[in-house]
C-alpha cells in the first residue's frame, strides 16, 4: 500500500502543520531548539501536546506560524 493523501487524516495535528509548511523535523528542531526526538514523540502521539508545557506548544506554533490550537487540536 502506498502512502498518499488518505494518510493525512491519521497524522497528528503537529505533523500535519509541519508537513503543510514543508518543514523537516530537523528544520523545526533548529527553529525551536526542541530536540528532533521530542518532536518525533509529539508527532507520533506518544506524548499528548495537551500535557506539554504551554511555552513548548507556543514555541512550536510560532515556528510553524499557526495558532497553538492548530498543533494541539487540529483546529
């Protein structure tokens, strides 16, 4: 099975926002000073962004130029 647009729905809001901006995890890590590993954990849903420090959420959102709600809730 190939990956296509159908997989977009399964993406976490953070991953969708990052890929929509055309950024790699490395680029997001460099822009935020958040480790690539932490970004992976957030994107894989292993840690819910609702449980992460608000400052971290805002830092990610600012780097992606979206409101914090977009990367937490997908709204």
